[in-house]
């Protein structure tokens, strides 16, 4: 919803090719972690390119509430004067994490081994999402959690007075869970171990090493094992945040389905644990090219060019790829609607418990746009109509979910008839410049607030 609580209906329609340079925002995952780890140092961490979406701003306010000095010097230019590992102060008020599951779960982890209490809440979407997947392993350190039925926010975390190290195997492939446990392990003595069956995005491990923590990663019979040595003295850093591949997915996918398009996204993060969408699109026949490949701040980056690709074919996306592209399935399902044949997306039950039930949200909206979609509990299949073949003409429910809203607006840019979303307001949580960026490339987006 908008800042006054009223839905912001928005409509997209086809309007010729998309061309130009898409300067997408900084990576959201890295932005969250830079603020949190900066707060756990002693000294000043400088951050450039920070995403200034609502989710990240909520994390910045939370770090200030825990006692860190957080200062904005200019657009994307921030500093964090940290309090050291275990140095969080007890906040005076409730910590409101807005719409951000990443923010709340990582912050819970960071404070769970401090001898303080904190109460967390969020918007209606976040309050409906399960927190047990994080509070269960945090309890092993000695933390306690008291929340609403089903392990939902608002929730109070009572940090461990005498934390102990943990050896934990994650039951679901979740970078949020892994990261929460590793952040909690920072203030536990000895070694904390996390084992995951499938490797998830590794920004936390990379950044922990960059800040001076001892982190070992190895492949074992049970999967992927990360070992963190507790109670390091983290050193402040200078961090340049690469551009967010999850945000880049929207102009990239729009270019693939809008006739005549040619869009360049510079300085995009290509961490292999995040780049599954681009691999999948290439397998479908997308015209994607990577230029000026390099490494910045321990993260691989490149300039990505996307061109209209009328001959894309549906494929079966390997289930083991899900962890590297979990946030991109909504927009992939839109591209699949403009490909020939069926695109099968399996092993994606995690989509059921995101900001919304993303499988149901996309299936419902795509059907309203004239696309056949089959779904099971952990999969969905989109039966493509080919380039230009999606009828459109629907008003789709965003369900307070920024990625659902943006995905259907991209659909409208290539469909035969305009496509609307009932509320584009949530887009501000992760991609506040989405509308001016897309219109700058040639898209036509109109607001209708009734």
C-alpha cells in the first residue's frame, strides 16, 4: 500500500521496445549484511551503493536501536560505527522490520547470543510468516522466543546469558536460517557448525571472512558444511555493494519478452549462489551476454546485456537450482508464459512461505491473463503461449508482495492487453526506483488511485 495506507493500482501496457541502461539498485542481501556486520565491529564501516529500499532502511534503524552509530552521508553512502561482537545494547522500543524476512531473521540471530531482550514485529505480511525455522536453532544457543501462535510475530527474543556453540543441520534450504545461526555463533565460544544439504547464497560467509572472522567451508557426505570460530574481533571494512541480481531480473526479463528490446544492466552481482535465473534463461534460449566480468569486494560482477528473444522454449528447471534463484521464480513464470511449451518449476515449496504464497499468487494471476498453469504443493508448470501470445487484460492481486507486483507489471509490457496490479505500493520495499527505471527504458506504467 501507499504511504497513506491506500492501495496504489498500477497498469502496464505494451508500448514498443525497451532500450538503454538499467541502473538497478544495490544488492539487498549484501546491504542487510553490511549494516549488521558493520554494527558488530569496533570502529567505522563505510558502505557505498547501499540499497535504500524500505527493507534495508528498517535494518539500519534496527542497528541504531541496538546501539550502533548509523549515518547516511548521501545517496547510497552510509557509515556504521559498531559496538563489537556481543556488544548490542537492549533496544528501548519494539524493532519493526516492516516487510523484510531477511532483516528480522538475521537480526534475531545477531542478538540471540547477547544478554538482552528485544521484541520484533513487522507489517501484515511479515507477521504471517513462520519464525520457528530460526527460533528453533537459536534456542540451541540458549536463547528463548515468545511469540504468537505458530511462531509468528510479534515475538520477543531473550538472548542467551551463557551461549554455547551449536552444530546444526538446516531442515530447509534457507540462507536466512544459515545466516541467523552463523551470526548467533559469532558471540558463542568455540566453533559453530551449519550443514545444509544444498548450498544456499553465501554472502554471509564471504562477508564474515572479509570482516576478519574465521570461516571454513567444505563439502561432506551430508552436504555443505560451514564452520565458524566464535568470538572474533571483527575489523571495520569499506564495502561497495554490487547491483542486485534479483532486481536486475525485472528489466532483463522484460527485455527478453518485449519485441525489439536491448537493455544493459551494469555492475550486476553474479555470485554463483544467486545466478540460477540467468543460467535458466540461457537454457531456454534467451539472448543474454556478460561483458566486463570482474571481481569487486569478494563478489563476482559483470555488465549484463539482454535482448528480445522470440524463440525461447520451455524447460524443466532442475530442482537443485531452486536455492540459487528462489526469489526469481515469479518473474521466470512470466517469461515462461511467453516461451513455447511447458516450463516446469519443481522443488520450490519455499515459495509457499515467502511474502505471500508465490506459487498460488502467480498461478492465479497468470490464469487470469489467459495462461494455463498447473500447480502442486512444491511445484508449478506454466504452459507457454509463445512470443506475444499472452492475452493479458487482467487485474492481478499483488498480495502485499513486491515481486508479485513487479512480475505482473512486466507481463503487461508484452501482453496483448494491459495488465494491472491492485497495489504497487509494496514495490518500494526492495526496488524503490522500479517505475522511473522501467519508464526510462520505454515502458508505459500508469497509476490509478481511483
